[in-house]
C-alpha cells in the first residue's frame, strides 16, 4: 500500500523537544484529516491512555522555540487558546486506538514506520560517530607527535655548536 502522504511532509513535522522526537497536535490533526479541536477532545475523553511519556503540553518557551523554526503568527499562540500538546512515538501509537478513521489508521502506520527509520538512522550514525571520534583521537596523537619532532629539530638547529675537537689519528704534518 502506498503512503497517502509523502514521507518528507511527515518527517518535516517531527520536532525534537525535551530530547524526544515529537509531533504537534495540530500537525497530527492535519495529517489525520480532522480539526485540532476534535483531536484534542478525543484525547481528553481518553486521557488515561496518554501518560506524560506519551503526550505532554509545551511550555511557552518551548512553543516559542518551535515557532521560530516555522512561520506562524507572532500574536499570542498563533490563534490557539491553549499551548499545543505534543506526542511521542508511543503517544502516536496510542492515537490509533482513539481515532478510527481509515485515513487516521493509514497515516498512523506511516508515521510509526518513519519513526522506526529515524531510530535506525540514529543508531547507524551513532556507530559512525564513534568511529570518527577514534580517528580524531588518532590524528590528534599524530599531531602531537609531529609537533614534538619539530620541537626537537628546532632545539638541535638552535643549539650552538662550537669548534669540534677532532678525534682519531692525525699525522704531525697536518
């Protein structure tokens, strides 16, 4: 089954807040084809399904930080009465039990797959990052060793060498 929304659109709606990958309630509502108000009403009716590690409300500072990343109205909260809720991957999974339209189910599956790919990408890059750090350490040690060699060479060049005393057999007529 082909995704109903291009992956790049979904990926662009994933943000990092409090060290977690999350999606805004308004973005999810748009993807699911419902109003944000309807989405949040469904959540309030099933709030026991959404503990703090599944969904949380942004602070003013967090919302301002996110708003600076995309264009929204600078007045108040962009037309919102309340600060937005954000959903972690687990919260998005739980949304599938609250919203049962065909579009919501298909979009939910797509979002979960994207989160899984992001997680795998992070794992793969963590290994690369460790390898790069090892290479940096090795290069740093090489730099220090080369610097030490040049320091010794400079000392040898700067050292004043007086007349050398000849060693060995020398005939008297020389």
